[in-house]
């Protein structure tokens, strides 16, 4: 299945070449019809609103763990041997920026840097949110974000706080939640102690990369699923 | 039972004299001749070392003595270990370009221990006794020496020692004695293929007795921990020997109102010159003021982060190490004990009122994989006072002012490596770890009440460099209030144990 946005984009691109191909004209006409039907579901009685469906149960709890977590701040790698998270998932209506889960608590352990040990403390009150944005039909891969991230890290006499969001990509078949960064979803240093001079400054954008394996319920063995139903 | 195997092993040769001389430089007292049943390790190895400027071939000679055969359950203690590193002209050119007139070296040789199919690793750390002049052309050979771990095989079967990786930290200085830039040059070296790396094979016979009582006593040797085989015959890598339990740590309270303050415990051993064995210094407190971190991108492919900090010892409010008991020989044979009081000459202040840094770190992060090396040079200006002296058990009144005639400098080097896998190993200021160096005591003055005893102590203690190894614990930054490293009283949680 295609999301409404994807259908609209296909229509636009097909329109560029439609003059040269009768066959494409027919395909485009079909797609356009479908797009019209999907783009205005609210106006059509009997067509359900798009939603993100969480499986196998909704709501459900989950736990997730990762190894080899890396926060890179201005070229200084800070790694944690492991990270563990818990939270809950629930189906929700909407197409983009839909909250399908919350994360609390999330902990890091075994964290170090070239300077020495790093002590990260996360603030998951309020809970971090797992947002769903897009999913290519049939892929089982949800592109989204984790928002509300708030953590404080200490190394030597430097304590700095980062807040913001990260890119999150969840794959149903593997149960892996991959965390990365882009221009939209990023972390920002919002406060620093005097000892951070030269290490961290307000406005810096550290990158956070990790791959969490998720199971439901907490401590269970089943991989949760997240599916977009237009 | 004689087992002399491997390319690097041969009986005592003319080179033995040089070994003995080098060992004397290291402050130890070797026997004049190799005893029967002793294997002479004398291996010449070819390495390829990774430098910022590229790969360079480096020759390493490893000399040591080890027992030819032992019984299972008894320790094998390699002694008189000297590593001789020959740097090619390419490295010397790099030192010259850095403005270096002299250079000192610290080496870390990984030794693969194998017995009955089991393996363990030992680390042979050596420090250069003194700086060597950097030649204008040609290569340069540097010697390092130091105590190494002993190995305790738990079962019979040949125990083999083979050389593996080598890391070398060079500390260049200008003609004026100031640190050159870069302050240190780190070489990570891999053994070239197609050469015998065997150092020695020690025969291990079944223990006919109950296996106790014949280990070298820690005070009579310089082990740096042990590699030990358990009853299962499998090596227990990195297991430390019976280290002395940490003595009660003295108060070491950080200042929660100073955002740059850290406190850390430190303890370790010093071969106070000509000492017959090492002196363990009790756990001491260091008050550290962390300096600003200065990123530098002038080295292509690397980001250097320089950090200049200051450490001042703190013992009951005085810049001292806690008093230590030392044993040495006067007249070369008379056992003499004394209380050693080591006082730091605190660093001076700069124009802005801050203390002159004496802890200088260079963190070099390789931008391609974010691995890094952190080299730290700690410089302490010290005075040593002796009191409560006893010669052969008889008190000798040396007065209250028996001390070195002038301050002397103890330079300690620490090396930390951080792999692309995120594992930090070795020393950083923020993690702690081992630092090594050497110290040369100046002549003594003011010793004796009724007679002048200066020459007695000068002859016994002054002159030759001695090896020093200290271990720093993880510091507590009181203002950050991190309970992982700070007690509720703002003291360091981590109390290190002395390691040799």
C-alpha cells in the first residue's frame, strides 16, 4: 500500500512523461483515481482513517537493548557497552508524526571516552516518544523519530546536557530499532559546565547512533510490529 | 634440565656485560655473572610501527634473564629486562622537525605466554633511564628497563615466552629541556611476519612438594602483576599477583565550589636509587585543577585535544606524599631503613594567578575511525627528607634536616589507547591508570648531628636513575557530584592498589 503522499508524488512524476506513452497514460489514470480516493478519505463515507497499527497486541509493553552505542561530540567518541530501554507501544490514528510508543526508562552503561569514563544520566520524565512518519507499503520498515530526548553526560569536570530528537527506523522482520541523526532530527547541547571549554559548547550537535533489539512484552521473545494502514 | 629454544635465546655472551650495565642504570643490583640454570634472553626483532607520518621499520632488542626450569606452582620471574629500540632515520627526522634535542622512551612489549595449548599475555613495561641526544643524521637506539610480571604455571609442561605487539612512547625535549611539540610521539608496532618471535622456553616440572614457599617475594623483585595459570591449566589472563591491600586512604576531599577541581588517589612503587628492591609509597592524595581543553586540527587526519592541568599533592594539607618506609644499603652492604618524606615544590603561578600546569595531556583522535591515543606527562618537582634512620637495626640520628641538597624532577608518563571499538586501555587523567618514569636523586645535605653523614646517603642513594611506577585512581570532580566516582564526602571512590 502507498501512503497518500507517495501516491501524489507518483502522479506528479508520471504526468511528466504521460504525453509519450499511452500505456503510461492508462497507468497514471488508474493511479490518479486511487490517489483521489485516498487523499480525501474523510469526505468519503465508509473509508477508515489512516492509522499506524502496532502488533501483535495494542497496547503492549516492550523492552529493547543495544550494544555498541556511540555518541560523537565534535569528533570525540563516547561509547557505551550497552543501553537498555523499556516502554509501551499502541496503535494510533494519523499518517505522519504519529506517536506509536513511549520510552521510559532508558539507561546507558559501560560508557567511556578517550578522556575516561563518561556518566550519562537520562531524563525520561516526560517519556521520550517514538514517532512514525512513513512506511513503504509492504516493507515493514517504519521511518520515524524519537523525540523528547534529554540526557546529561559527565566526563572529567565537564557536564553537559543534550536535548532534542533522533532519527528512528524500526524494522518489523528483525525487531531492530536503528537510531541515527539528520538535519531534522538532531540533538543539541543546551547547557555546559565551565570544565567543558574546548570539549562541548552550547549549540553543538552531537550524533547518536545505536541499534536496539526490541521484544514484547518486557523481557519477552516476540518482535513487535508497526504497520501503516492507509 | 636445560631447555634452550627459540631464535632469541642463547647462553650468556659478551653482550651480558652491556646488559648488566644497562640494568645497573635501572637501579637494580644484578649478580655479576649469570647463575647456572639461567636462560639468557637475547632476541632481535623487526617491527613495523604506525606513526602519524606513515609506517616505519623499527628494530627491537629484548634482553632478560629467566630461570631455565621451575616446578609447577612456582613463579617464573624474568629479571634484568631491557628493551632496546632502534629508530630509523625517518623517525629521527620527525623528532628533529619537532625541535627535539633529546628524547626519552617508554616501551610496552606484549609477551605471549603459552603452555600446554593455553595462552596468556604479559606486558613488559620499560622506561628509559635518561634522555638520549637526537642525532642529526642516522638512526637512534634507546634503552628502556623496568620490572615485569612474573608467571606462575600451574601444571607441568614447557612454558614459552614469545614477543608480540610493541608500543613505544617517545618524549622529545628541546635543547633547553622544555617539552617539544608534539610533546610525545606514539608508535604502535606490529611484529613483522616471517621471523621467530620466541624469547624463551622454560621447562616446568611436576611439583613434588606442595608448591609453596619458593615464589620470589614481592619486595625482592619487581613484578608488575602476574599472569597465572589456574588448576584447570587454562591461563587466567591479567590476574594480578598478591598485591598488598590498599592501606587506609588518607582524607582527600574535593572542592564542590570549584568547577575545575578533581581529587584522585595515587600509589605505587619507586626504586629510590640504588635501592635493593622497591619502596611502596602509601596511598596519597592529589588535588587536580583541570585545565582548558584546546582542540587542534593542524595534524592532518587527526584532532588533537591538548589539556594542561595542575596536580598538587595533599597530605594533611601539605604538598607531600604520606611518609614511606624505605630500605637500602649503606656502604653497599649494611641494611638501612629510613622514613622517606617526599615533599612537592608546588607549581608556580602564572600572570593570571592560575597555577603553572604540570600535567600535560595530548589526546590524538584519528578522525577516520575515532580511535585515539592519550599521552600524558606529569612533572613533579620534589624534595626528599630522611628521618628515623636505622642502620642494621641501630638508630642513627640524622637530624631534622637530612634532605636532598636541591629539588629534583620526577617525570611520569602515561599512555592511554582508545580503540575504534570504544575500549579505553591504559592511563588517562579522567580514568586513572599506571604512569611510569624515572628519577635521579641529587646529593644529600644537612644529614647528621654529631658528624656529617651527607656522603653516606649520597653514596647510597644519589646519582643513578631509579624506576618509578605509580597508579592513579579515577578522579572525583566534586562539583559534578557523580556518585560513581565521588563519595558523599566528595572523596574519590576509587582507591588504587600499587602495581609493580
